[in-house]
């Protein structure tokens, strides 16, 4: 019963670990100034997609929780990463 409460989606533990590793790798890549545009773009897309998966399913299950607007945190993080990617010059510029 307890495991069902902790992991309501199939493979949630796997996806949590995979997402954490991807965010850590993107952060290290940006910090080391290697392929920053690619890392920031992929990070923004990752946060946006996982945010949509988590919050849309939660809003479908509990439509009364719309007022919390906790999904705006994910939207802001994804927007910040994509803004960083868009602000960087292209390789030829």
C-alpha cells in the first residue's frame, strides 16, 4: 500500500532518477561552458515536458487544485533555460 502511494505512475522511480541525472549533467555542462546552447535547450524541453506530464495528470485527477498554480514554477524554470539558449550566439556569429 505504501509503495502505491509513493509511486502512483509506472516507472516513477526510474524517471525521477533519470530526470535528476539529466538535470545534473546539463548543469555541469553549462557550468563547464561546453555545448551550453544545446544543454540549455534540452534542459528547457525536459523541464517543460516532465512538468506537463506531472501537472496535467494531476489536474485531471484533481481539477479543484487549479488555484495552487504550482505548475508555474516548472514553466518559469523551462522558460529560463530556453531563454538562456536563445540568448547565446550561434556558432558562426
